[in-house]
C-alpha cells in the first residue's frame, strides 16, 4: 500500500504547482516501488508508475506550459523512470542497510540530473546553444533543482526504509536500568 501512496504523492508533487524547485517525491517513489512491490508483481506493476508519470509529463507540457509535445523529447526521461524502478528492485529489496538506501537515493537523483538536463540541452529548439558552453550553462542553472531533488529523495527514501529499522532496533533494545 505504501508504494501506491508514494506514487500518488509523486504524481501530485510532479504536476501541482509548488514553490520548492523540484522538491518532489518522484525519484523516491520509483525507488520504493521497485524495492517494496512483491517480486511476483514487479514486472506487470512496473508499468503503472511509468505510465502515470508520463501522463503527468504530457499534462505539464501541453496544458500547463502550452508547449508542443514531442514524444522523442521524453523517451529518455521515461526510460529513466523505468530504470530507477529496477534500481530500487536491485538495491532495496528485503532489509537494505544505510549504504544501499543512501546510495540508491544519490544514484537516482544524480542520474536524473544528468539525463534530464542533457535532454533539455539536446532538444530541438532548446533554450541553450548546442555547444559545450550551452551544455555547461544548462547543468549550472539546474544545480538548485538537483540539490532539492537529492534532498527530497534522501528524506523520503530514508524515512520509508529508515524508520521501520529504527523502530525495530528500539523495540529490541532492552531498557537500561537507572540507579537512584
């Protein structure tokens, strides 16, 4: 149930206006979807988050921003959605430790930063010239978005996988007697 709730939160944080410069649950929800869905349902259910977020991309492009929709401009992003679900499946199944949880969050956010900004720069009619200086400008101006995406992914994935581990550890720790 938690992966479904996070996916809906990701969709809302993706399409609804917010002042937080990419502080969304998208990357975290994809990691959790891969890490927490039953293995027997993994492949059939992996299409749902990709389709939902792709619909959100279409809505944002056409309705919110009023831009023409070019399918080839989104294929890389949609492939990234699917790959992050696989990353969650590979790294976060069972009881992952701190390194796997933190590493998956950093890898998901960093790969999204690299892929999405390259796609923005390479797109026809890009705001940036197709030169090395244009690519550098694209990545430089995207750094605040990267920071917030990384923080949001770390917070959400850390909470989803860290809080149950903390509760379990606390429940199994015997109380220390105090001396009066």
